[in-house]
């Protein structure tokens, strides 16, 4: 972080799983980290500015394993941080869904924050689910690192920037990175700094 900058909330995506490598939608499916994923997380280094932060994690195994490998087996398990519910599409590949569903998939994805898989939840639903947790973090006034998921991080990034998840995001959220946000007293997010590398 630049000198004088402030981060109240830092988001990390969990390490890779076998389904990540296969391009499958995981959602709530409780996949563990792959051997390669565990090796990658062991190489991560948390920036010194974040060493004293509280830690939180999604309840899913891949996130809890990531926190543990980073030395935080005691991270608070936060139900709101669970990945997006992809309903009937969990285990599928997006490329295959797009080929199979054609224009209906194009129209669904064009809905942005209101995109919804059958039997699942939308990114807007996810933002609503996360709001009480943001309020709790803001009220505690203690900076926090959260190990979460791509869908969660994108939803919070959209909340901070006003991006409606249509087209490409204003910023590319890179792997093996931390994303730092400022959090106001009423739980509103603003970007502090994105793509802080975790690799030495």
C-alpha cells in the first residue's frame, strides 16, 4: 500500500481446485484445493501492512484451507461469504452453456447484476446477502482480510465502483493478488488498491 493509504477490508480469492483447472462452475459445491492449489497458496506472502488484520473466511472448504495454509486456521467462518449459488449449472462449463443455450444465455448475461442461473442467485442477491456482514465489519472498526470467491469479490468490486457487471469490468482482478477497499461507517465500499501481488 502507498504510504498514508488506508484499507479496512482486504479480499483474497481461495487457491485453485481441480474444477478451476477444468473450467467448471463451482458455486456451493464444496471442492477442496488441488495439490497444485495448495502449493500455490504456500507461495503467497501477505503484505506487511496487513499482518495485524482480523481474518474471515467463507465456510466452503477451499476458502478455509486457503486461510489455514496462510497461518489462520482460526479465521472467523462467515456464512455470508459463501460463493454464489449457481443452482442447476454447478459443475457445468460456461463455454458449453453458451454453446448449448445460445441467445437465451446471451440475454441472461446481458442482465448484469440480475443475471440468474436456474435455481440459483443473482449478483444483486449476493450484494444484498453481503450487506449485513459489511455493516458488522464497519461497526467493529477493525480492518479485516476475507478469503472468499470470485463471485463474492466481483460483487463487492461492483458495489464499490458502480459497475453493473455488463461487459468487461473497469479493472481486471488478477489471480494471486489481494484487493483492498475502504469501508465507511455505514458499510459503503470504495476501492483503495487492486491487484496487490501475493507472490514474492
